[in-house]
C-alpha cells in the first residue's frame, strides 16, 4: 500500500512539474490571397503568400494568364534576416539564389 501511495505522489509531482513549463507565445503564420483581372479581361493573375513571423520568411506564389494562352508563374521564398531570396522553378525543380537589395528581373 505504501508503494502504491508513493507511486501516486510521484506521478502527481511529475505531472505538476511538466505543467509548469510554459512555451513562448508567437503569432500564427499569416496567409493571404490576391486576384487581379484587367477591365478588358486580357490579364488574369492570382497569388498566395505565407509569412512566418518567427522565421522571418515569406513565400509568394503567383500565376498570370495572358490573352495569347500563355501563362507566367512566379514562386519566391524570401529570408529577410539573411537578405536573400530564392526564385523557385517547379517545372525544372531548381532555384536561383538572389540578394534582396540587388535589382531584380521580376
């Protein structure tokens, strides 16, 4: 009986000490969408972004459709602390590293 009581007290103390450890709070990832349509219906674009405030990074994906049945896709991953971003080409499964302060060809 004494062993069971000791085990019970030990389990309660263990649960109490684990419950006292607080995790730091952080904001959830921010996400958003955009849609663009020209007045004449010539250009259609849509995109989505996800911002991670803890990692200070942004992922932006967009797609444009032109009247001649061509489309242009853009996929960018930005790391603000490092001052770099990656242009991701999902068709070729490759990426190109660029600096944020350098002129872009986007």
